[in-house]
C-alpha cells in the first residue's frame, strides 16, 4: 500500500525520493536566498568633515552642550504690548550649524493641521492655523530616538502662509523644549522693588549684618547683591566679622562661596 505522499509524487511524475532530494536542495539554497543585506556602515570610515559616529542620544547631548542658552534678544512692541522673545530664525540659525556638525537630522513625519477663519481687532480677515507635528530625530549612524517627538504651533496669516508659519513655530518649540535651552535671563524673583517713599533706605551696616547672618540663604545672598547693585552700594565699605574694612560686594561674594562650597 502506498502513502498519500507517494501517490501524489507518482501523479506528478516523480518519486518520493525525488521530492526528498528537492527538499534537500531547497534547504541548501535557503541560506543564500535569505541572507540579510550587509550593513552599509560596517566598513565605513568617517572622513575629515564627517561627524563622529556616535548613537543619536549622544550626538543630541553634544548639541545641547554646545548651544547652552539662547537669550530673548528680540522684542515685540505693538498694540500696547511689549515683550522679549526668541524668534524662529534665531533658534534655527543657532541650532542649524551645531546639528550639522554633530550629524543630527530632524524630519517632520506627520502633520495634523486645523484651520479656522477669524478677524483682527480692526476687522481684517485672517486665517488661523494650529498644527501638531511629529518629528523624527536621527543621528549620524542612521539611528533615531526611540519615540517620535511632538510639538504644536499656531499662526495667523491673511494669505496662504499660515500653515508654514505654524510649522516653523512648532520647530522652534521642538528645539527649545527638546534642547532644554535656557534664556539665562534674570530670575524675576531676584528683583527687589520698594513701594512709594515710605520704604526707608537701608544702611550699609544692615546689609552687612544680613550677609553675615548664618540663617541667610545663598539665594538671598544673590538677591542682596542685585539690590546693592541697583542702589550703587556694592563699593561701600563696612567692618566685617574680623573688624577689617571690606566692601559689601567683596563680603557678599566671600560669604556666598563659603556657604556654597565654591572655594576661594
């Protein structure tokens, strides 16, 4: 009695041994057919102008380390409103050369846009666009950050540039947020305001006593320095804890270094 496999082979004009031989030959060819393509970076040697071949997270860290900060150096003054800001061109012009140096590429891979018609306070018709952009951050070795980064941007335009403007704003948000880019502006809490004429002027000695008080925090010492600068009292000399004459500026800096471990 023959098996189903033998009968199927006979119907096809072959014997079972022939099928078995074909299976063996197919198995021998399989490794050649399914071998993965060679890694194009395997024998790559960076040229003089190429970025270091490091993973994307290290390349991005080097970009952040080099940029450090971008100040709010531009000012908007219109409609009774005035404020400082970091514009799109400023941010892109700062990040562009540094990301190029370290081999970072940033690609928009998905854009979700919403539009609506609106008007200005003067009755002019405008088109408002809000976009949510998903970005891929790719490093010099071709690897990307493990997740897509998203940012939003809004813009108004009277013609057809609202979407492009909104995407530019979203890019600025991505770079500043993903780069944790500070402004190095003064902390608003560091300002000291005296209201009206009823606030008496402090003496140099009262500032000296507060500086030398062990309970005065390092943050308050920085604030005192700011106040003395505004009052033009940094150069005023007082007797320090050893009875020697020392300027308030020198005294404050010395005490601050002692309390924060900043050395001499």
